[in-house]
C-alpha cells in the first residue's frame, strides 16, 4: 500500500520507456517493414501485370470486333488514302481505328481522317492529349506524355506487330520487306508486311495461315531504352508523335512502300527486353525519331505480355529465342510456334 502523507495517498511509481527500449521497438518496426515491403511490391506488380494483360485482352477482342464489322483487321499504321482517309500525309495508327471497339466511340467520332490526320491535324492534336487507360500499362515506368515532337501528346505502351526480319528464321525468305537507307533523325529501318498489323494492312483471319493461336498481333514496349552513354530515353514507336500517328506511305511493304517510319508499329528484329547499350543510330531502327524496330520490352520482370490472333494473351519470357519470336510475328511463314 502506498504510504499516506498529510492525509493524501502517494501516487504509484510510473516508469516510462528507457532510450534502449525505445530503440529496440523502432528496430523491430523497421525489420517488419523491411520484411513486408517486398511482399507489398510483389502484390502491386502482380496486380499491375494483370491489368496490363487485361488491357491486351480488351485490345485483342477489339481487333476481332473490327474484323467482324469490316471484314479485316486495322492497319498497324496508315496514310490518309483509300479506305483509311483522304489527302495523304501521315495518317492514323491502329489505336485510332480500334477506338470504337474499345469503348471509345465518342472519341473516334471526333477524329478527322484527312491529310496528316496523325500528325498536325489541329483537331486531332487536341484529341491525342486524352489519356486512354486501355493503351497504358500500369507497370510501365515511362511517362504517359512525351513532348519533343510537335507538342505534348499521349504515348501508348503497346505496339502493333508488323512482322519480322526474314533472316531471323533460317531458310525463310520474304519479299514483303522494305529496308530504308535514310540518315539523320529519321534514317533507316526494316519494315515488314508479313504480320497481322503491317503498314496499310488489310489482313483477314483467313490470311493468318499459321493459325491465330500461333501469331502475335500486339505486344508491349513500355520501358526505357538505355543508350551507350547511359542515358535513359523514351523511344517507344510513337517517338513523341502520340498514339494516333501512322505512316506517310499508302502502299504496303514489298509493294511500293518506301517509308521507314511506320509509327506505333514494330518489325521484330531484336530480342525481348533488349533495351541497353543502344547508339542513337537510325540504321538500327531504334533511335530518336525512328523506332520501326523498337524491341518488345516491359516494366515486368522477365518478359512481356503479347496478344495473339485468337484473342488470348500470353507472357513471353526473355529466354524466347529470336527465331521463335519471328515465327510468332509472321502470319504465314509455314511454322507454328505455340507460346506456353
């Protein structure tokens, strides 16, 4: 019993934390955070990867909706000519033609398919500042906008597969290929017409003779390119021109096509996630203003998501050989590589 003093009860002794005890508690909390943080990051990335896969699923279903409606898939990139517009110049990309089939019909109705619709059409420039989540992968570390060429525009984290470099498949030849010989910012690159979404393409399901489950149509390119100087650069295939940018040629590769800059498409030439050590050399098809051969790459660990012609989505690992990748990119090379 506490002693009484002057008729009042003495307060009980109250002992606080010592400094050592406080430091121990802080250390324990820090250890717990250290243990939990990687798990939280893994859960977040799993969710982001699932969202990215779902985007590609929606895109692939949209491609089939386009085919059901018009009897063909959209072009990877197009000029404003023929069934794709009027007036010539840099037309629109597959992401524009797909808008009505990914719940963006109101945006599509605002688009003008007239001369240079994908480049400097004032009406359309205002539209390409609208962020579309279906074209953005949450795992991508790249900014949604990029502004070195013609003002700030939204970029897409997904790229249409135009085909592949024929020499990647031993013994295979293909005349549907254009190899540019330009220089400077816009120089050379290899452009194929052998995939499902080539420049100015009007490919049908019947034309995918390798089988829709063996042919990829869209993949990711949502990660940095690191140059040989160590600089991180945003060389997605839009090259700053926005997700609506097409090409300036109205032909298809192998039939009079003569432009190495079909924006928002890629011709497979390099390995998955081959993103380091690049020189700003446009003859490689990967440079400041020409990414016709931009490598498939992502913010995911170990590979990229790809949408196949049958509407399914698969994850291709970095171990996928270039030959297999090319076989997946060709629609009719006579080989059938089915991804796991």
